[in-house]
């Protein structure tokens, strides 16, 4: 494990990236901040599965205009009561 200060990390960034890519843990520490760990991002992000919840939920037919009747009643009153 390599531990460096922020100032050292600024001057040696390329070298530290190579070390982290090679599997070595690199810690960047400073007196005023929480220490950070330099690690490579995992390759091959998991693929998103579309349609995972197909059939679990039902989508209403009026999805584009939900509560249309209720909103009309709020502005114009109930048509049945007139």
C-alpha cells in the first residue's frame, strides 16, 4: 500500500495511476480532508436488462392524461351537479 499527500499525488499522478492499475492500493491523505483511495474502475459494467418487470405492473390507458376528469372538476366544477 502506498500512502501519499495531496501535494505528492499532484506531482506523481501518472505513476500513482499505474500503481493502482497494477492492483496496488494507493491512499491520498491530507490533514484537513478524509483520506481517499485510488482504485481502477471495474471493466465491463453489468448490462442493463430491459423489460425486467414486464407483467408485474399494469400501465393505465390514460397514462398521458392522468386525473384529467379530476382537474376539469377543480376548474369548472362537477358537470353532474349543474
